């Protein structure tokens, strides 16, 4: 058989090019960014090509704080990251001023978080109370431990940790910011700049580097326990509105025996009450009297 060396060489070069492209794409996924509404509308298709993982803001403070706000892009970013296979955690900027306040803030943060988050972060950089900062941090951690089996990560900046002598060793890892040099306090993830660049985002974005890979990798693992146990709205959302994340149906009855109309993704619905089925599953009652699922995988606020 006569060999066509030009054809073989062409095939070989094509294979090498494909391998190089594949390798470069894999190698390019090295960036770690934390994002919020201040990054605007992120092109997650582009960002996903560079991101190893993302950390998405849920809230700033909590009800009762003068500057409290729920991040307007928390669900948009979570859904975008999930759609393009970017693992993500979520964080809440804490403004607790007492142990009781820290417990409440943890509960509210967890309720507002996305069920697909791999880990949760306490953003502790705002000194507000007159008591022990450590007691507030401990209260937040203990409350979250009761709510989830997912990793809990402590975030702050180097100087804050040193000034307030915060002990975060009981967390499942730490994420410390210091822009001049590597932090002089224990950290697994180092936020090294606030002026980073990422494809899919216009303007600056915070970027971080892995310091302890073995610890950080545990944050990214999916928890089978949390996957097996859906999270539900157990009270009416503060806004009294939910947005459909996945296609659902309205039902005439709380036990979902009489199915009515289909509700498409992105639809906003107004809630007037919450009930339980005969089997104890939470349902949301709409202003038209019909019922929908309260499962946070399908509806969010």
C-alpha cells in the first residue's frame, strides 16, 4: 500500500493543533473572581473560559442595617455560573452587632443563597458591635453549621484579622485579602488585587490566588448530603415575589393533584401565603389562590 505522507503529516499537525487548543483552554481556567452587582451583567459564556471558580455576593448587611441590600445580581450570577459549569461559592458581607444579630444574619444569608453553591463565606470586615468580635464570628459559624454540611470559609483582610485578633481556625478554610504582598496571617486563598481583569466583565474585578490547594479543592466538591436534601422557602419572601428558575406548574390544591397552567423560566409571581402538603412539603400560595413549589431549585427571590 502506498502511503500518502502529505496526508499523514496533515492529520498529525491537525491533531497536534487540537491538542494544543484543548490544553490551552484547560490551562487558561486559572482565575478566581469574586463578583457582585457592581460587575454589571457578566457574560458567563466568556468568563467561564478563564474561571477556575467564582465567589458570588448574596447580601450586604441584613434587615435593620441602614445600608442593607440584597445583591440584585445574586441569582443572575449563580444561574449564569451554573449554566456554564463554573463552580461557585457565595458570600455575605456581615454587619452584625451582637451574637443574636450574627445568628439572624447567618439564617437570612443561608435562605437567600443558591442551593447550587459549593461553599459559603463569611465576609467579616465591618466592626459594628460593642461586644467581642470573636463571639459574633463564632455565633455565625455555629448557626451555619446547623443549616448546612457544605464548607464554611472565613474572609477578611490582613489588618482586620490582626487588629481584632480573630481566630478563624474552626472554619473549613480562609480567604484573606492583602494587595501589597502575601498575607502574614494564615490563608488558603489570597485575594491579591481589586483591579484584575476577566473576560466577560467590563472594568475591574477582585482576583485571588490559591495558597493551599488541598484545602481549597475541598470547597469545590459537591455535597451529596445537600444535594439529596432540597431547600425550601419556609416563610413568605420579604419581597413577596419569586422568580421561576426552572419550568414549573401551578396547581389548584396544596397536594398538587389538580395541575393547571405551566409557568416558564424567568416569570415573576406574587406570593400571598405558605402552606404544607399532607406529606409536610412546603408550597407557596399565589395571589390568584393557586399553589406552586417552594423548592429553591425551581423558584428564587
